[in-house]
C-alpha cells in the first residue's frame, strides 16, 4: 500500500513538473514573439509592419464617406416604418405565434380556452 501511494505521489509531482516546464517554455516563446513584434513596430521598416496613422486615416475616410452619403428619412420611410409593426404582427399570427409573447399559439390557446370557460 505504501509503495503504490509513493508511486502515485511521484507520478503526481512528475505531472506538475512537466506542466510547469511546458508553461515556462511556452511563456518564453510568447515573450520572444512579443519582443519581435515590438521591434518590428518600432523600426517601421519591416515589410510585415503596418502604419497605424495610415490605418486611422483610412478608417476616418470610410466613416466620413458613410456619414456623408446618409440622407434624412423621407415620407415613404415613415410610412413603411409605421406599417411594419402591424404587418409583422399579422405575419406572426399567420405563422402561429403570439406577437405579444413570442410563444406558439398552440401552447397558449388551451390556457386561454380554460380561462374563458371558467368565466362563463
């Protein structure tokens, strides 16, 4: 019994040592990759590096272009917006879904029938 416990304890500590070693080696590899990327970004001459100012300018141009092409809503947009709610409720009822709760009408109808019958 003692020998088996000792072997189990040694195996447990062996696994702990292996996990620690793998963590340490992967941490060193990750730190070396971070240092390489940092060096590339500070040099700016590498082909893999990118210019943050160019990226910022491109994004700002895209945002300005999108905002510049926006138009205020017209009367048609307001009419369609007003009709979309009732049309969606009609479509949901047609599909068998209660628009107020989003549940299937088959699960609600028996409860409603019982409630109406109990009122009579």
